[in-house]
């Protein structure tokens, strides 16, 4: 395999460079073996800003249309995405959350201050029952982040019992008293979050011992089998992964990884909407660097786990810009442009290539926070906006559970420029692609033309398949800064793509500049 660029984009067979805004792709349609885990399309909901209150939850007495307190419009939009897994209650909030404050009659639940996110007063009206019932309604797996930072082993052990025991046990009986007779099925349990930072500022050696202790008492009840996830590294902290693999090893089912497309953690992160072309291309380079990060963590994991039994879960990822002017400080509300859509598409393409190790990913976050799927207006009857990122997830949902197909790409590349030395140096391809074989035998292909200026003529050879028909959609824009808001909810939305032809094992198409195209070939 030939590696092309520093940001780590390469294909399973190989990658070379050609010129003249043309690209050639060869897809081995009969060589796929790895399933693209549907959990890669996971979501993340934290008690942060208006993600929960005004986003997912408005309460039964709200004037905003709701289903048992859940916003009807948001619920229906998420149902359309076929969300496979939802992570909750954080994030940093998880390690200050005490679950017993969020059960029982809502008017008797104690309040708390959300010290991590703006000092907002949290009334705990959305707790364990509200979250797990929502997951049941959506048909998705719940992913619980347990409190290790400020909690106790007993507290987390009792939470697991409360949620999953059907026996005549104290916590199961407390759950019944609070209105839920049958236990929920809870598969994913995170033992802490960002334990190197907001989750306790720990050293990896110390956290490893804590994980070993906590995981012993998080038991499997009545046929419910927990998939236990250790709090893993932040992007480039390879030593954290090395220590956990050595000291915890197969006591964990998975280890998390957090990677944000962010310019830095001090000072301004840049505007979500006011950016130039160089900013855009820098963002693409930073986004693609996640592949190198995944590869390096995976290599460390391979040393202790060559059979890849421990999953790598990228349970926080996405763009992080400055909060929108006029919004509440600490609530991380940002708009979402076509640039963010490219980050979503390119990152998902990376995850597809690494399904041998990457078992789950959870974009941050589902509503009103960071690179969200949905923005809501809580004034009056309420309105929602589906972001460009939402549309990428909806267009890509055919990849969930499909068989990844290796490919070879030849395409143009460019050097990233910037206003400082730190922003220069990355070389990025101008085409990103992914392919998979669906259960019905058809092939789904995603193509992202990163170029802001030039369309691309693409020739695709389907090794092992004769094509008879092709259908598709595209997501594009007039300007890369385009976005949807409450005055224009459909400025960026998918439309039919019909500039493609098939003949035998050959597909030819022309995709516009700054566009994302998903096609299905039969």
C-alpha cells in the first residue's frame, strides 16, 4: 500500500495522484470482509446548553408538540436517521452526575449546578427513566457514561442494578416503585469519561487501577451483558492507550478516543460561519488527520491484542468553533455550514476503512451543541433546523451494517496554505470516497469533492460486478459558508443526482465542486 499524505488518507489497495480534475476509482466488489458497524453512526447527548432541555425534552405540559415530553419534531428527525446508539449523560457532566438525583417524582428531584457548562441550574427532570425510555422509542442502544470522577464504586454498581436487574433486589424494587417494572437492556457502559482531564485529572496508571476495581462491581444481571468501555485517550496521547492496554488489557471490551477538529484549546477557535478558503482547506486537513491518530492507537492496541478483540470507540468527535454571538457562554451553541458537512463525510469515510478496530463513534452532539444534527427554537410553538451534517448522516445511513469494499483511488491533491507556519504543511486529496456492499447485493458509494472551484470527472471500475442501474443524491451549495437557519431551513439539502452513467463494470460521473454525492448501484 502506498501512503500519500501526512494526514493519513489512504485506501486499502493503494492511492496515487493524477491531474486535470479527473479521478479513477477501482472497487473490489467481491473482496469485502469487514462489516461497517452501525454504531459508527452513533450520537451523543450531554446535559450541556439546550441539548437536553429544549432539544430532546420539553416536558408533557409544553406548548411545543411532544410525545410524552420528548419534542415530536426532534424525535421524528432522529427516527429518520435510524440512530443506532445514544451516549448519555456526558461528557464532563457524567463525572459530576449522581443518578439517584434523576429518579422518582420530577417535582421532588433535587437541583444541581452544572459546573462544567455555564453554571446552569440543572433540575434533573430528565434522568434515567427519561433517557432509557427515549432509547426504546428510537430503537437504539443506550450508552451510559458512569461517574468515576466524583462518584463511588457502590453508586455505579447500584445504577447498573437499577437499570438491568429483574430480580427481587433493592435497586430493582426501587425502579418498580418509580414506575418501571421490567428492566431495560443496557449494553454499553463507560467507566468514566476523559479521566485524564475533566473526569478527574488522573494519570493512566491510576485510572487503570480504578477501572479494574469499578468494572468488577458492574455486574451482568438477568441476561443483560455489559460491554464495558474504558476512558481512553485524547487525540495524540498514545501513552495513555499504551498504559491501559498493558494494565487493563482484556478486562475492558473497548477503549474510547476523543478527537475534535479544532484549531486549539486556548483563545478563539474561529467562527463557524465567517471563514475563508484557506480556513476551509486547513479544516479538511485537520479532520483527515484522525486517520493517522486511529492508526497509531490501533498499532499500540495490536501489540497486546493482535486479534482485535478490544474495540476502539471514537465516542466524541466533530468540529468545535466559537459559540455563536449572543448565545449563552458555556453552552457551546454553534451554527453548522457545508464545511461541517465535509468534516462529517470525510470522517465517516475514515471510520469505514478501520472497522476492524473502530466499533463505535459518537458525534458531538445530537442537538444544539457543537456539530449537531438539529438546531431548535424554543420560543413559541418551536421550530427545528436540520443541519448539513444531519443530511450527511441521512444520506450515509445505507452504510450501516454493509460490508466495506476496498478501493483504489487516483485523484488530485493540494498543499494546505495558511497564515502561519503551524497551519501549513498538510497535503490533502481533493476526493474522498467509500464503498460498501449492501444486504441486497447493491453497492453504495459515497464521494466528496473537496475542491471549492472544480468539478471532477470520475471513472469507476467495478471489479467483480456488472452494473445495470444507478440512483443517487447530492448535497452541495453555492458557497462553502452556506448553512440552514430558521429563516431558510432548506438552503442546504440533498437533491437528486442524475449525472452518472453505468455500462457493465464501468461507471462514469461528474460531480460538482464542493459537493457530497451518494449513489447506489445495482
